[in-house]
């Protein structure tokens, strides 16, 4: 059975199938829509939700829409997409042949999200896993706990007659936060890029509370929600009587640095990626014979897994891996 060729990204050897390829390839599985730029692949495999959210980024590609839990074949290999819990439409890919199973996770998390499908985990022989937060210090608190802390910040800011400005990624965390704020009847003004994503989510069946587009004349007594790149804009810089919070997973490690980088009063450790304990839990459920780790602290997390008796390796250099 095929292995993984990493000479030019992650490719199922013996096929044209790549996993989240960053260079133009004949065929790539795209695990989620939270991608800044996407190469002009000849063909892509993704969930219908990811395809919808990607929009014009894939207008020149042949699109193979694959819903969750609908296996199909690629040659003699069976392919299936299952939820990753990352954002709406986020998926893992399951590859099976000759009684062996490989799972590539892409970005994932085990914590609950109000606006994304809950993750599905499969036992497998080989696990190719993203481990961005593969250190013990990145053991995230429950999302609901962090959300309540954010809401407390907003309440206190509004009670003091100030404008709460929340800096958050436009896709994934923003949708969860907006849902929570709506549940507590807060009024919101959203940056246009966040509104654009919400409209796509709504077309995919996700319902949101009432919100308004961000305009200087309508921000009084409202929560202002912006993407990170807009923090340094003249609009926000010139906004008087404001208090700023940033919502970012990296603040779990160095909140002072994150606060300084975004000129924020407070930082909250909310992430759409799996934290350290979630990575361990996933491995415990999957029980793979071999584990290959990509991104983040892959070297350090491989050492941890090996101490627990797993056969884990970081994919840090080009190599040909015989996974099956």
C-alpha cells in the first residue's frame, strides 16, 4: 500500500493526491477554508462547506465536493472525509487500502464549538497529525470558560462607559464569539470581512443574532469586533474611550507579548487548534502504530509520545515514508 512522500509537501505516494498542498499540484485535499492564499491546484477535494467558504480562491480548480462520511474510491484506495472540529466544514481525510488505514488530521480541536461540527476520531494504523501546540504549557481551558471571561470584560467595559473592542480571527472563533454574545443580548458592530464570512455561514444554515456593520456613528454601547490586521487602522487608533482585548491561542504562553503586539488591555487564550492535552487524547483514541507530526512543536511532541511508548516522528525534512 502507498506511503507518504514528503519531498514536495505531503503526498500519498503512488498517487497524485496531496494533503493541504502549499504549491500547485494535480490534486489536493483541502482540510479547511481558513487559508490566506491557495495555489491554483488542478483539482481539489473538500467538503461542500469548505468549497463554499473558499469562494473565488478556487475558481480555477476542478472541485470534487465530498460530504462527511461518504466514502469514495481513488483507484484501489478508499477515501473518506470526517469532521475535524476546527471550523465549519473542516475535515480530516481517511485513506484505506488492503485493510490498512491512514488518517491525516489537518487542523483540528476536540473542544466544543457552536458553529462547527464536533470532531470524529478513528482508530488507524498511521496517523499524520498537526500539532501546533505540542507543549504542556498549551493546555487550553474549556472554550465556555474563556468565553465567560471575555463576556465579563465586555460587561465591565460597557459599565464603565467605554467601547469594548475585540480582536479575533474572522473565521471560526469570531462566529463562536458572536453566537455567545447574541445569547447574552449584546449589541455588536462587525468589521466587513467578518460580516462577509457570517453571510456565507448563514447560507450554509448557521444562524446568528442581529449585528450591524462597523461604522463610527453606530458604535455607542456596542461591542466592536475586528480582525487582527485592522487593529492598527486609523479607525481603531482614533477611537476614543476604548478598551481592547485580543482573542488568541498564543496568549496561553505569553500574554504580555500578545497584549503588546496588539496594544490590548487583556488577552484571552481561545484557540481553534488542539491544545497539548487534546493532542494526547486524540492519539490515545486513534491508537496508531506509527505517528508522523507536522507543524508547530512537532519535534518536542514526538519526544513526548515516544516516552509514552508510541512510535512518533516529526516530519521536518523531505523523506519517503513507507506508512503501510
